[in-house]
C-alpha cells in the first residue's frame, strides 16, 4: 500500500497520522491529487483544492469507477475516509454520497435538472449555439444587416451542426471507442490497460486520461504508449481533417 501526492510517493505505510500531516501540508489554493492504492486495481483518489473541497474517485478491483456525488468533501472527512480505506474498514464508503458505478455526471432529485445534466453534450451544444445564432440571424434579417442573407445563415447553422456533432463524437470516442480499443489491445499485448487518473484530468495533469500499462513485457508496454499517442491524435484530429478537406474540395470547385 502506498500514498501518493501528485504521483509522488510520500508514504509506503500510511496511517492516520501520516495522512493528516500530508493533508495539512497541501497548498490551500492549488489543485492536488492524493492517491491511496490498496491493490493492483483498488485505488482511492482524493482530488480538489483544500480551500474549496475534494471529490472522491474509487476504482474497485472489478474495474468499476465510482465518483462522489459532490465535490466539497472537507479535509477532515477526506482524512477519515483515507484512513478507514487504508484500514480496509468498509465504513469509509459511508462518509460521502456516491453516484452509481461508472456514472460521473451530476444526478439531481429534480427531474428537469437531472435531464439537463444528463443531456448528450452534442445536443446541449446544438441547443446553446443554435439558439444564440438563431437570435442573431433573426435580428440581422430584421435589421437588414449587410452581408447577411439566407445563404450565410444556412451555412452558419451547418457549421453549428458540425461543431455539435464533433463534440458528441468526442464523448463517444472517450466513453466507448477508446475503452473498447484498450480492452482489445490488452488481450493482444498481454498487458493490463487502465486509464491514468493519478494526475486528475480535472486539473490538467500531464498523464491524465492516458493509458497506464501494467504487466507484460517492457516492449509491449512501450508499444502501448506509442499506440495511445497515435490513437489520441488520430481520433481527435482525424475527423476534423477529413471534414475540412472534404469541404475544401467541395467548395473550391
């Protein structure tokens, strides 16, 4: 078992005293990530800022990820949670409210807020940008603004639609395509592939969201990291390049 702060090991045998000292020494206004690992696939992350609060993330041995419902867990609660977790005391789970396994979006008892929070990101972007552009287009037509006609408005809506589609694709890429590819590669390369959350994507860590390889040969682990970079670049930039080149060829005639 080890305790890490921003990926650096600070204790191999953390107890309540060590955990409390580590928490007390955290910079108040800076985003930090505490990682307490009990086993190969059993990890608890405490992510946030001491001055605001923390959000808990638990990766269980079965491969599920569970997020705390709120992000304002105070320092004392975080210390107690980490301590009980290190002691394998099941009461640690009762110190925070948790979303269902593998659900990371906010859930509310209000059905309207719940529906808005769980709206597909592409649809949300379409509604937000589409509504704003509709208001702008209506005003421009009524004011007879120069250079704004039905053709320009039509192209504007097409652009917004493409942007919304790309945002939805990003969601699909990270939540469906990439995990399935990781599972397929783990079988082919003989390594365990997990998404690296130790830097916390919420605070822009260098390793956040990348694949973390364990087991297997060093060559296969290195190959996985190379494939990871290719997949990220190709998966995110590739569709933009294809659409941009296609539109250029169509309208350049």
